[in-house]
C-alpha cells in the first residue's frame, strides 16, 4: 500500500507529536504505517482523524489530520508531500 499526502497545515502539540492536516492524494494511509517527508525524514502515523472523529484508514481524496511521530517540527512544512510505503 503506497500513498501520497499533501500537507496543508502543520503544527506541534506537546506530548502528542507533529500534527499535519491535508489531503490523501493517492492510495490509502493506515495507523502505524511508516512514511518519509519531502526531505527524506522517516515518520510513523500514530492517529488519523476526519471531521473530528478517529478513523483507522484514510482513502485517496480524503481530507484528514494525521498525528506523526519520529520527526521534528522543522522536518515537515505546509505544501510538502509525505510519501507512505
């Protein structure tokens, strides 16, 4: 399962991680999947939300919010693409 996620906004919530909102451009994204940022930093999806509800899987063309771990606040920015394997 490979996917591309276009980041619209990005911010940090202390104790949770990096929060990115945007659109799944292609494929599907599931909790626990590992991805890499535009600058090749690896990250893991901890949580997926859509319209305030937690969901286990995000499909292409979905607008969602992802909670990511294993990256820092300078590793991903608005309009970056995150690639998932």
